[in-house]
């Protein structure tokens, strides 16, 4: 897994606009009912997820980056190329921006078959593109058998894969995805997610991905931006941002952390996969996976409990020695969040305030984290 | 009695007029329809109302004012004389101009409906795929709005063929120049030449039926229009 190490506060100084390897977004835009006021410096590689509830402004921000919306005041620069600069009255129209945009609904052209849909952007962006290029990208997305079909005859998942392939064939410098899975049911989502994860691994260009599903963010993001009511609540590497106790994300019932791990073995007797992370070993009930494969683990704070010693017998297999890094309130007055670190890996435990008091938890203290459930995100 | 040469001349003139007007209507009507479909301007209502006026007004009213406008004392007449084009009333060109105004709503409305039905999304998609606005219009809007354009062309053509009042006000009754079928029928009836009137009138009935039949069967999506 790639983890961007861009410093959270870095990059907003004057010189960053010219940077060759970063995305600078300063956008101010007022609507009748809400305003967007955002200042972000994002890594020029990897996947940045713009996360927020509906009405947080995440889609509007994405549309401003694409030029589909013209923000009143904005400076938008992608790896050294300026697409909008209100100070110089510069606004590059959408069709001259080298973007790939995947909309919430696939929005394929109904009058063109799949092949022609794919060729539409490619011919315009890359005059040397040919049928082999189309076939290569179509194969990557598993739609090569659909090329002669009409969009009407495709399933929702197939249509969205065609839309992704169509965007990729324009050889964009920036890929923008606006909740590409939200119009699909759970089964179709599972059908597309592996393709998105492959893109994440193979793509050379940065991607901005809008979603309100934290699970998608946990699976795909390198960098996470939290938006609320048109403002940036936080922006930082995924792992570190999820573990921050001061953000609404952690205080939420679904609050979780993501941990990077590697597959080190499979125990056929108990049907458990063994994984190594910086704080120790974790067992996960999972089909056998290739040894050495890097994976992401997602652990909900409410599935982590705390014990003062590691040798009391328990049904919970996954136990690590940790240090307490912080204690913070949650939205629920009976509960609190305990920040932990095992090795380099941050964990969050959601326990009752009563337990915290009885255990006498204090920052710096060594405790045992007991993890009841681990979700493996490939 | 079979149709004579004057009848054939009227038929030919009518077809020439309707074809010219249809082409002109598509050229003029499409930008208006596009603007009406996409604008948020407050003028939208005003322009919509102006375009639709011929639906409501008696053709004689429209013809009367166009005649005044194109006449020697009207602003359009002044301009055409200044440009050395002469006066438009009682000419084929005058007829074309008047008919274009008269049939405008029949072209603008179906095209506007079709463009509105497409919505903005396909245009946004095209833009993200590097298509310039003109490129998108040709490769996305035109094919998607084809039923609307077909309806518009058929209605514009048919409505021009069927007009009478405006022609009489602007063009009068000059054989080979402005005497179209509807006027020719009027003349036959005035002269009590009912058989010849029947040939032309019956032909018009059949023509109208065939046009509408084509509209509703070949182009089922256009039924709204």
C-alpha cells in the first residue's frame, strides 16, 4: 500500500501553486443556500478521497476542478498546470482540461455502441489511439466482450466499467470520480471495487474520488479529505486521518482505523490467514491469499477492547500490546475513544467511560488491545 | 378537367417555398430553441411568447404587419431598398420571409423539447471527453435530438404548404411567383371551377394525411410535439 507522506499543513504557501507534483485547490463559490470555501494542497499521485455527507460540497468541488462549474474565486492547478486562476482571469474550459471524469450514473451515449463510446474521447484526446488501445483498456476492465453491444443492454455495473474505460482512454492527467458506485446495489459494487483497486495500484496519475461511504474511502484512499458544509474539516494521509480522535469521523458509531499488513501464511487447520503488521500478527478468517501480498485491514473502534494484561484466557485471538496516545469524548456521553499505537500502527478503541476510569487509563500507559473483528480490504 | 399548367406551377411553387422555408427555419429555429432550452435569462418568457405568437394570431394580422414592415415606408423595406434588393412584398423572397415567421413555432417547439429532453449531462460528458461545444452539438445533440428535428422539419414544411392568409397579404396572387396551391384553390372556387378545385384540394387532403401519418408512425417519439 502506498501511503502519501505529505505533511498536513504543508504546501499552502505561495510557491506551492507552481509545484510539479501536487494538486492545489483554492475554491470559493457561493450558492443560494450554501457556500464552498476550500483550500487544499493534495499529493500529485495516488488516490485522494473527498469524503463528506450530502451537501458537504464534495461534488461541487469536483465539478469545479473539472470546470463543469465555474467557481467565483478559484486557483486550480494540477501538477504545475493551471486550469483556473481568478486573479489572472484564467479559466480553461472543461474540454481543454486533460481530465477523465466518471459520473454517478454511467452516462454513456445512448446513440453509440460500447466501442464507439470508448472511441469518443480517445479519438479527440489522442489521434494515434486505435482499436488495440481500446481493446487493452476494455480487457483491463473486463468489458472486452461487450464492445459491439448497445449501452441499453448492459447492467449497471457493466455500464459504469465502460464509463471508467472511456475516461481512461483519454489519457487524462487527473482522474475524477463522483460517487461512481452510489447508483449500484451491493453486488454490483463488489463487482467494480476490485477494478478500482487495481486502478489504484497501477495508475500513474492522481485520482480525486468523491464518496460518502467510509468503506470505499478505507479501501481506495491514500489521502483523505473530510468536507463538511463547504469547508475542509481535515486533510491528511488516510491512516493518520482516520486515527485522529478529534474528528467527527472517529466519534461516529462507525469510526474505524485502517492498518497496512502483509500476508505471511495460511493455517488450513483453522482456516485462518496470518498477517503481519507493525504491531504484531493478526489472524483473519479469509480464503488463502498469496504470501507477501500487501493488504489493508479495517478495524472498527467499537470492535476494540482494552485489557491491562495479555495473559487472561479469552476467545479473542488478536491481542497486541499498545501504548495509550490519547483519550477523547464521543457523541455518546457514556463512551469515550482511546487512541492506541501498536508498533507504528494507530488503533482506536471505543469503550465506556466507566471502563476507562476503572482501568485508570492514562496517556503513555501500556495496555493490551483486544480486536474482535477485522475486515480485510484487499 | 385535369390540373392545368397553372395548377402545376402552383404546386411547384408551393413545394419550392416550403422547402426553402424549412431549411431556413431549421437554421434560424435551432439556435433559438437551443437558447430557450438552456437559458436562465428573464427574457426567456418574452422570447417564448414572441415565437409562439403565430399560433394564436390570425394570419391576416401577421401578414398585415409584415406587409407594413416590408413596405416602402417600413424599416425592413427601407433596408432592402437601401441594399438594392428592391421591395419584398409580392415577391417570392417576401413570401419566404413571411412564411418563416409564420411557421417558426412549429420548428422551435419540437427542437426545444428534444434539446430539453437530452439535458445537460450528455454535454458535460462530451466536454470531459474533449469535445468542443460545436463538436458536442454535431456529435451528441444532433443525433440524440434527431426525432425532434425530423418532427420540426415535417411540421414546418407542412405548415408552410398549408398557409393561406399570410401569402395573400404579402404575396398576393401572381402566377409563378406567389400563387401557391392554397391561393390557386381559392381562385378556382371563386371562378366556380369546382372540379379543378377538387383536384388540388383533394391532393392537399391526401398530402396532409400522409405527412401526419409519416410523423406518427415513422417517428413515434415525436408524438408529444
